[in-house]
């Protein structure tokens, strides 16, 4: 379980990034105030010590207000250049941006590894998946525009219906996917004609900095404004003004509620939220154990369980419990721990310095209440890690059952009657996804019918996941508000708005002239190829 420093040359930290620029109203402004140092929990030396990566501005209310003013100015109550621009031209700006972004792949991948401890293949995947998401969003927007390039007629009234922007979007992403999930909010918000204020997550901040110039040079001034600092210091004052039209946040419901509460007119505020979850695995007696164990390993341990879609509680049928626990525990102990660039690594350092201690608290609480650790390495700590403990039997009074652990610890419960996990899910505050393992169609079908109404994705003999990104990503209860996917995100960040006219000679003549003159960016039947 060593994290020794065999760091390949290309991944060594040779200089720190002392980020002093931030993007407001099309200008890369210089910051001369307080800063916060950014450390990686990965050591660069044989004797463990966190690695200093650089520093970022610690901004406050005045900068937050500047950014908000810039976004409001660029929107200009719907009259701004960006919200009124032709779809084709907005798409061109986005194409320019993604072209510039691609040039930064190796820098961003290296920072993903150091800042959040994500493995090299997963960091590359996060970058490539984000680029693909942007390219797919562009294609989807063209399709949306093409399907709107027409008139319909009902009861003697013609209509030309499109989707228009909502206004100013405040965008906040999570640390576990600081690029992908943040951009999965930001990109559709921008392309639909909204203007934005964006603050990177608490970890994975420096990796945004290579993109500041790309944002600055690809979009008109004020469309994208990027701030650094604590959410409390910059996001809260922005919300208090009541000028934010959409709060787009991937994180937890506590922060989402706190920010929402700041807005003086909650009826005006639209929400696009991806929040916490406690996705269960339910393993039926006839499950294929080889496949199940592989999927549950992936679901519980990939990126150390720091995924909203991670499997965070495992229900296994009493009949196969002993066999499952034995084989699953051995597999957990066989996983490879190392630094993100180590070949074949599966478990990597935790980016939050306090996380091993928190997981230890959950562990101690469960042990005190009657659970035991089923794997030999479970709970072993190093400077930046705690080995995933397979805990059994877990009961509802344990913190590990109640809290979203978002880290390496695996609670297991057994059941004899399927109503036990179903009742627990119905009672739970969360409703994102479930993984159901089994083969018998007569057992599976009633379960599928129930589970589909308790969560928003039932994964059959497969671990939970967000992707492919064209599929809907959402949840019930405290797990989400609004739906994200390449297609749905364009809808979530826009509203249907249209031009209507009665079918008479004057109107028909006027519309024909409007179309011929090609002077309206909204009213157009041009077909974007
Ligand atoms: O943190 C939650 C992410 O949306 C999970 O995405 O399932 O692709 O890892 P993923």
C-alpha cells in the first residue's frame, strides 16, 4: 500500500501554478488580494508530505458582484449580442472553444491526477468524455434548431416555436468530476444563449486555469465569467441579489438549499441540480456471482467510491451471503493501490485530507454497533488513504447506512424477503439509481416495475453509472432536480418561446418578407447543416 514517488518525468511537478488571473467581462483581470494554497495529498518525496501545486485567489463579494454585473450586461435583459445571436454563430463560438480546449489535454490530465488523485486512464477519459459531450451538444443543438425551423398552424393561428435562453446562470460543479460535470452544466447553459458566472469546485481548481484564455477568446465579453474562492464568499452574495435566473449545481442538497434560500424570489429561480445518492446493489439468490462481484467491485470502488452514482450500500440474499462476502472481500483486498500514473492502479490517494478520518469514524461507529470487517486490509490507513472495509452486518442505526459516505467503505446487509430492500429504498431520502442482480424473469419483472418508480435508472446485472451521456441523468427526492443528458440539458437551460400570428393576408405577407430579408435571428427557417 505504498505511495512512493516513482513519478514519471512528464508528471513531475516542476513549478507551481500561482493563478492570479480571473475572467470577468471578457477581461483576464489580475488579482492582488489574499490567496489560498493548493496542495495535493500525493507526496513527491519518499518521506510523506503533501505536494504544493500552487495557489488561487480567495475572492469575495466585490469580485462576485463584478462577475454578476458582467453576466447581466451581456444578457442585457435578453437584448445582448449573445442571447440574440444566430444559433449558427453561437455554435461557431463553441466550436472555436472546443478546438482550443483540445490543445490543453495533457496539462489538464496531469492536473486531474494531482489535484483529485484520479488515475491516468480515468483522467484521460474525463477529458475526452467532456470534449465528446461538447461535440455531441453542438450536433444536438443543430438538430433542435432544424426541427424548429418551421411554422405550424392550429385553429387559424400560425406559430414559429423555438427554445430561448433563461438569463443568468450561476454554475457550480463537484470536485470528483471537476471538468466533466461542471462542463456538462456550463456548456449547454452557454450554447442556449444564457450568460454565466462559474466557480470551480473545492478541489480540481487549477485544472480550469489553462482554459481561461480559451473562454475569453471564444465567446463575447461577459458570456462566461470565472471566479475563484469559497462558495460562501462568492456564490451566496450573487444569489442574494435575486438576479440569478438558474442555479446549476452538482454537489449536495445542503449547499443547494442554502443557496436557494438566499434568493429573495424563489419562484423566479430555476434549478438544475445533481445531488447526493445512496445507490443500492440488490443481489438475488440466482445472481451470476462472478459477474455480480465484478460489477459491485466497479460500482463501490471506482474512484474510491467518490461518485454520486457509486454503489453505496449492498443488499445480498441470505442464501448466497456467505459465498458473496468471502469472494467479494478477497477481491477488494486484491485491488491495486498506487499513485494515479501507476500502471493498472485501481485505488488512488483521497484528495480530501480529512477523508480517511471521516471514513474511520463511520467504521468505528459500525463496529461499535455490531458490524465486523470482512476483508483483511479493510480500514488500514496510510497518510492519504484508508483501505475499503467490507462491513457486515450493517444495520439502519449505523452512520454508514444513513450517510452518503462518498469514499472507500462498503456496507453490506443481507435479506430474506425482497420487501426489505424495497422498503428501505422507499423510506430513503435518495432516489437516483439501483443495480439489480439476478436471472429469473419472474422474480425480476415485478421488481423492475417497482424500482423504476423508486429511482430513475434500474441497472440490470450492471453497476450504476451516469453514462453514456446521451441517456437521462436525474433522480428523485433529494438526489436531483431537472434532467441532464446531451439532449435534456439543452431543454433544462432554455424555455419555449414563439412568434404567433393569425392566418391573414397582411400577416402572411409580413412573415414572407421577414424570412426573405433574413433580418431576424429568431424568426428563420434556415437549415443548419
Ligand atoms: O458523481 C457522479 C457522476 O455523475 C458519476 O458519473 O457514473 O460516469 O462516474 P459516472
